C-alpha cells in the first residue's frame, strides 16, 4: 500500500496536475481566442468593458449577490472559500506543490486548516441536501451535479482523518491513499466537467456580451447556406 | 391533429424536421458568434436554479419547464450532442439523446413561454444570458418554419408587402393621419406643430412603432410637440416609417433585413440620426442591430426619450412643474432598461412634470416584464397566458402603486399592460406614453424664442 501511496502522490499526481493545467489552459486560450475572433468578425466593435468588468467582479466576489436565496448563497460561497483555500494553503500540500512547481509559499496554521476543512465538509453536505431538497434544483440536476460534490468531499474527509489519528478508524496509509487518489481523480475531471468554471467563470460575462455582437453578414450567410437567399419571408 | 403549440403557425414542411433543424443550427453556429456562447455555457452551467427566483413566469406557474435554466438546457443539449466532440463520442459509445420531432415541438412551445426579458441573467453566477439562448433557439426553429404566425405575417408585410410596415398602413393614410394630428394640435394648443414628411436633409429620421399611428395619437402629438418646442430637425420618411422589428424576436436574418431598410431610409433622406419612437424593442433592435449589420458609417440611434431628456437638461425644453396632479408611475420596458440604457431619463422628465410620481419595486434594470415581451404581445391566441402566468406579477406591482397614469413608453408594453389591467381587474388605471404627459406640461410661451436664445448666446 505504501508503494501505491507513493505512486498516487508522486507520478500520478504530476500527471493529474498537468492534465488539469493543460485542459484548463486549453479552455482559457480557446475561449479568449474565440472572443477575439468573434469581436473581429462583429459589426459593432464596442464592448461595454466597464459593465463587463463590474459584473465579473461582482460574481467573483459575490457578496452583493447573496440576497437571492440567502442561505443557499452563503453556504455556496463558504463552500467555495474552503474548496479553494485548503488545497493551496495547507502546509503538507505546499510541500507537494514544491515538488511539482519548484517553489512554495507560506501556509495555514494547523487549526485554521482544520477549521477550513470542516467548513468545506459541512457546507458541502448542506449543498448536496439543498440540491436534493429543492424542487427547482432537482428538475435541473444531471448526474454530475449530484456526483461531483460528494467526490469533492472525499479528499477533505480522508485528509482530515489522516491528520487526526485519534478519531481515524482506518489506517493512516489507507486514508492517505484514498485522499491522494480522489484528489488526483478530481484534478483530472476538472477540465471535463462543470468544474471547468474555475477558469471560465471570469470570462462568461464577456462571452455573453460578445454573443450580442453579431457579424454583419451572418444573416445573409445563413440564408445562403440554407439556400434561402431568394425565398420569401 | 391537435397543434403542439399554444400559438398559431403557418403550414410547414413536416419532413425530416430534426435533420433540417440541425442543418439550420449548424449554419447559424458557423456564421455567427453563438458557438462561443453555447460552448462556454455548456461547460460552465452549474444548474444551481437561482434563476428560478428571478423569473416572474416561473414564480406564477411553478412549472419546472419555465425555469430559465431548464429551458436553455433544451438548446444546450442539442448543441452538446451534435456539435461537440464529446457529444459525438458519447453517442457512439452508448445510447444517447437523439433529436426527435417531439423534442423539437416541446422546445418550440417552451421557447415561446419566455418573454426574453433577461431578468434571470442577474441571478446567474455563471453569467448565462438565457434571453440570448431563447433568441438563438427561436431563430433555428424559424428556419424550419416554427414561428408564431402573427410575427411572420407582420414581418412579411414589412419586408415584402406593398406598404413596407407591419400594420399595413398605406402612405396616403399616413399623410392623412399626420394632417389630422396637426389639426388636432392646432385646435388644442393653437400652435402650428408639424409632422414633417420626406424632408431631405433633416437631422433625424423618425421611426416609431408604426402601430402608434393607429393606436397612440397622443404619444405622436407629444413627440411632435417636443420637436416643435426645441426646434428639432426631424422628418418621417414615406418609404419606411416603421420601427417595429420582429426579427429581434425570431430571426436574425429578418432583424438584419429590417434594420437595413431603416438605414436605407435615413440615407435616402440624407439624415444623420435614426430617431426611434417610444418603443422598447424598436429601440433595442436598432441600437444593437444598426451598428452590427449596417457597416461602419451607420447612423447613430437615439430614442426619443433620450432626446427629450437631453433637451430638458440643456434648458431647451421648458416644462411646467406639477402639471400632472394625479399619481403617476413608470413601467420600464425590458428592452431599454435591462442594460441600463434608459432608466433615469424618463424618471427625470416625469419628476419635472408630475406632482405625485411613485416608482414600482423592483424597477429599472431589475424591473418585471409586462408579460408580453419578445413579440408575444402580438400573439393574440396566448392572451390568457400573457396576462395570467406572465402578467400576474406585473399586475400585483401595478395595483400596489395606486397610480392613475401608468407611463409605459413602449408600443408592445402598452398593449400588453392594457390587457393586464383589464384581465386582472385593476380599477382606475390608464396606460399612457411618456410624451402623452409631456405635451400637457410643455411651456410653449418660451418655445418659439428658443432659436433667438441660441443666436443671442452665440453673439455673446
């Protein structure tokens, strides 16, 4: 099992990390390229940059948008805070990042990390319950919407148990193996699931605006493509 | 056979609809920027259902089909399956979704259960613009013939009919109407207020919703009075005097052709500005469509309320305060308010002339749609849905204001709100245009001297 653990947090982690990085980079580059291409084709080149920037910031730091479904929104924001900060600023992780990236950064204290982990787990469970309990969310949910939150919690729970041997019913190595494997799986899944919004979210307001900027000849070209150019209305 | 749609459609080809729909969809994606939008939305949509709270229609019906994200998913699903690599791969590996006639019929019904008011956009953490998806989905459906008949018939008359306008008003009738309105103005105000027709070289060429000539004479008289009082250089063109553009609601191909006809008229008359009357969709379709479809030297678009507001601010239009004693409230047409374009201008005008102006809540960019948006107001057969499911929330809002005059500067909103008031039994409320009230408050005593004012200032 030790060898498996070494594999999971050694080569497999590196592969997973680079798959994630490449996938996300591809999303970002393609999206920005298509924004550029769209605006080059568009008849009206003016974009409301200020509105786009404000709206983007509003949703990256959504403190003003909590009023709509207040508890759900607060839970969701806290969940994201834990989800983003813990993997990056946990001391043990920074060592891991150093192995891949070659540099590190200051980390969180032990108790702060514990608190963030528990916060993520509790809010994550609340979100799953919220999704299942809300009529609207149930009607919209796909398989990945139910499957991803529990999967995201696996490394948090297993990591927490591994760090607290006194309450851990499983072996340290076993917990760590689950922790590392699930973490790797998540990294690989990120570019292929809705988790890709971690890089695409800052572009969506821009993309929506570009959507309303049409190429001048789109109507004519669609007419020609469908052999309708001379067809009456 | 019972129609699968709540609206009437013209007979259309039933053969191989899914294939033809996909062809149309593919052509649209290829030649437009929608592909980028769908690609991003399909990847990011988190299905959080926050949009449900912002949709006044869902709030009333509680039908999950009316959740904006649920509606958009119908279009996104087709995109994912047929236009992405992963969708094509998945369908080869196991049984996946296949586009069928039934699916298209359901989608066609539900895309017309949306007024494209875009209020839900503000609730989406992912910034998904469901109005844009409705817009796109309807275009693709239009290419296989599924569009409410009312919209197609009007557009056909506008683009290919004898009269070139959606209400089929012939030019002599237009001239008669304008003459009659001039007489009416003379009688009421004793002033030679004109409706200048085909004046070459006028600065602004005027495009109201053409139905105003039939239904809203007071609004038009108000428009002309403001022009008279401020010395505005404007004209109505006889080749094209209709700002209505149903292309915005069902087909970019038509949108393109309609705004090009408007610009052609501005150019024929050697005008500089396309001046749009009190109409939300006419203003937005021109404001967005003209720079997009008509080239770099396309004329700028100004809404008449913007003009009136500017004149008021510059002191060229003098309004008598407290002229309107009764309580007045203002309805924001989604097409001009949602983007924040025209929100405060009409309110400042109203505050200048009303003794008792009250606002609705929510308002401005977060207003509720009248319920007839996206062309549905013209679809008479869905009136019960419009004033019930879609208009009930608005009705409650209207009732809460207790206003006598409801100012709705939009031809579509006006018709819809009149029906909302009737069907929801709201007593003593009258729907008017903004300029219907402005004309009552214009201080004409100083108006004719305006030209002298300018001359005097220049001398100094």
